[in-house]
C-alpha cells in the first residue's frame, strides 16, 4: 500500500463567496451573543456579534472612502489590539487584500515588503515600526477606530478563487516570501474545525497569542466566529501563570497556545485544575511527548497537536475522535488528500519521504507573489511539497522526521537561517557565520549564531546590531566563536553539525 490518504474530497466552496461574510455569518443569527472577550485580571471587554460586524463593515466603508479599490493591497502595521482583526476582515469584506505582518519587524524589514507589495495603503499604529515617505497612503490607528461607527458597507461577493489576503513566511532562500491566499482558504478550515478543534457554537476558546499573530487570527478568532462560538484573547503581557486563572474564571472550554506556553504553565503549576476545559490545542512548532503527557497528568485533558504551514494552514492533526499516537503529528483531516512522496510519487507505507498536499486542496495557497519560479519549484506533478519529512503508518498517522532544509522554528515562527546569516555576515570582524536553532534544555529551543573571527566579539554590540536589523523572533539569543565552521562533503556549511556539536556539550 502507498502512503496516501484520500477518503473523498472536501465540500465544495459556494461559487459566490466572501471570506469575511463567512466568518461573520452568525452576526445575523445570534447578534447579541458575545463574539469576542478581551480578558485581563480586572475582567473582560466584550464585543457582541452585532458590534463586531458593525465595526468591521464600518471599517470597510472607511477604507473605501479613503479611495481604496477592490484588489488594492493594504499593509497592516498594527499592534496587539482588536483593531487588527477588525481591519483585516474589513478589508477582505470589500475585496481589498490585507497583508498582516508581525509588529516585531524592523523598519528595514518592512521596507523590503513595501517595495515588493507596492501597497495602496498602510494601516499604521505609531508604536509599530514602519517606513515613511512611501507612495502608500498612511491610515492611522486613530482613523481606523473612527471608522467603526461609519455606515456599513456591503460584502463584495465573488469567485472563491480570487485573492483574499497575503501573508509572509521565511523562504528557504533567506528572502521572506509573500504567500497569496484565496477567499476559499477559510472554507477549507471547516476540515480543521472538525478534525482538530472539534469546535461547537457553545465553546469558549481562549488563545494565548497576540491579535497580530496568524495562529491567533485563524485558530483564535476566525474559526470560533465561523461556528458562532465565543473567542477570547488575553491582554498583552499576561503571564503563562495568569492564564490558568483566566481559563478557570471565564469557564474556557478550549485553550490554544504554542508548546512553549504549555511548558511554562506546567512549570508554574504542576497540578492544574481546569473544570470546564475540554482540551488544549497546540501548533506553531513540534509538541514534545513530555509536554503532552505532563499536561494530561496535570489537567486530565488532552493536548491536540496540528501541523501546517503558511501555504496551507493545518491539515494534519489529532482530534478528540482520533487522538494522536505517541510521537506522531496526528493524521490527515477528512476531506484532505495527503501523501508521503519521493521523486516518483507516493512511497510505500512505512517509508520516509516528503509530506505533500494535493494541489486541489481548497486551503492551499494560490501562489507566491511575483515569484512564478519559486511557486513552480514547490510542486511535483499534482503535489505541493511541504519540505518536511514524514512517515505514514497503516492507520494514516504521520511521524515527523525533520526538514529537508535548515529552516528554524522560533516560538512558532519559521525563520530561515540564511536571512539571519546574511545580516550577521556584515558585522565588522566576522569572517564566517552559521546559524541554527538549538535545544538549551528539554523542550526549550533558541536561535544560536556561531561565527569565526580573529577574537571574541563584543556580545552586547552583536545583540544591539541584530536588534536594529531583525525582528525579535529572528534574533540569536546566543553567540559563540568557533575556530572553524563545520562543513559537509561538498564543502557547504553543516548546520546540523553545528546543532549537534553544541547540544552534546551541554
């Protein structure tokens, strides 16, 4: 038998469709129900479904009144506030193409995006780095807030294959790629809701991430709203320890976070009583069996892991009806067509290959912006190649076997070592540099930079240099001088050896 999961296609997306209208459909069904609660130790600020849709469609009107037209790209340089998802949906509702970005990006990093995107407008929080003097119209956070009360625009309904939004991901070449997604991408998330979250209208889902993280935006907000549930977000700066109290106080039924948050919560509270919690969701990076087992022992609830990527959200997962086998990612969600492939197509069961998604998947990206060759390189016949290695067993559970490149994972963000190396290579005194993510203690990884130089370099200066050039999640937390960087038989830098040599000395 071949390593191929295919139990029938996903439900077909309606021919006339709008992503924002799909997400906010319950505003007409349950207008007074709480759609969003922003939680803090002092209580909660709540938005009903009617209030949320009113703010979204008022923002749509404001963006159109600003002279924007369907198809225009809108770069989002906003912080961790509710204006982020409101502006995001407000743009999509009327056919604009928002580009959500991390508030941690530096002005230099954003300048490169502006040059590639040529956005018609930039939504700007003054506390978030953003290049000035561009041709794009700047719409301030104050302006966005004032738009909430404008008369509502009408949803632009159209082809589900038309572009809805763009997100950036680190490329294997070291240059971040702009990933273009269609409106149908949110329709595909129904397979995820059934095959991972098991979300229902009665659920209260708390996400530990920030508004402006794509994991939060999808799993924490869009998914609960699309089924009429209540989404909850903790205010900025809420500690992992405080999350436990919020889960209990607000009767949270599903909790979502990156693995590192669960690890910190367990270290603070080895015995956690969460009476209303049904299960936890984990994504962004590989969940260790230690965290999964410790969480179950502490809470009596399962941690359900999901695997995905910027190009196709999450498509392999555990669920309450299909709990993960130990050390696996889970299994493909019903409606997906997933395979483990080599150069000749799907490999036999039990054989390692590249995890691949069929090109017909409704959640798969349209293409990389302005990069037809890069787009074509990711496809092999009918399969989109993820770049991750895996093994499928007879029950379709997939064991992760690592990357076929050197991409790093920093707290849920994929980072190319080439991008970080290119920055450090320009630091005075460095003759050669190699970057890798390393494990400094169980289930805790950081980005480390290894360099050659005539003598040890000033670490404070190195850190300051990186802070100026790189988003925080891309910055190395450790710098180490070596006499020589390891290479493979072809004379190329071996980041795997860098990682192994470092970890064996701990």
